[in-house]
């Protein structure tokens, strides 16, 4: 494995503080957070590693430090005491991709398929970006860390044929996460109800949900759309 080399040292051979590799690890599960910290600390013993458990803590640390790598889960709470949601991590990541276009990221999560929601932003990101399911062996996880640290990309886990436009994703979110009717969705999106119905047909076509199949199997088309969207990581 090729590792990052940091060459500026003090007279005694130690790295200067400002030249140390800084890594931010974001996860709300204390056991996983500690485990990831320990693995990275063994692999990069001279690195300066900081932990964060919420969106708020992550943004605070980014104000204080420049990181060579951010290793983050997607299901995190916005603030201490709140429920962890993948939407929180997705929204945070989307913000960071825009604000820090050359930042290196590794997403380590059980919800990696949810990244399909921001695949466009990931595809156009200039920094390193790797994905690692939490179930991966340590050696594979470290390989992907190294990929991201070198500014390379490893996004095979979300390379699917499913591509939805932002307004289609918004329809799914409003319908299944906020339980809005088509009329309410149209009002929220400043669209006509006819436009929303058209969005549904486009969504169902991409997901492979068709009226004739649902009729033959006695299944509700809207419910099948929800199931398929969830399977593809488009909604929680």
C-alpha cells in the first residue's frame, strides 16, 4: 500500500504540527467512532485525528482545522440529542462538496446507496472521494482511505443505472417522508398537479414500476414505487 508522505520535520525528526496529516472522523456511534479512530491511528501514527458526532460538531471542526481527509457516516444527528438520519449526513456532505471542492472524503456508512441522491455532485467533485460500507474488512477500508487521500475516486458502490432529476427526488421526498398529497406537493414545488403527475410517471419508468405489472400482482402502484425507491437508496 502506498501511504501519504509528509516530509517537513523538526530537528528531532518529528513532524511540525501544521504539516501533520489531519483527519476528521464523523460518526454518532461511539463504538464505531472509537474503532475507526484506532484503525486510522495505527495506520497513520503521526496523523492528528479528531472526532465529531453531529453535523454541528463537524462544521465547528472545519472552522478550526484544515483536514487532509474527512471520514464520515451518513446517518448522523444535526445536534446532540437529536435522532440520527441519513438525510442529515447527505445534506451535510452536499454542502461540504460545494464549499470545499478539493477536500478528500471517505464515506463509511451502512447507507452508501443513499449517495445516489447526490451522485451528480460526487461525479463533479475535484478532491478524492471513496465509499466504504461499514461491513468491509479493515484492509479494504484502509485501501479506500488511501485512495481518497491521494485525491482519487472509488464510487463503484453507487454506479447504478438509476438517475433521477432533482425535482423527481423532491417529489419522492415530499410524498414519502412528509406524507404530502400530490396537490400539496404541487403547491410546495410551485408546479401544477399535472406536472407532478408527469413526474410520477417518469419516476416509475426509471424504477421499473408499471401499471400492468402491479395489476397482475395485485399491488398498489404508489406503494411499489416507495419500495423500489427505498431499495435504490433514494428515500429512507
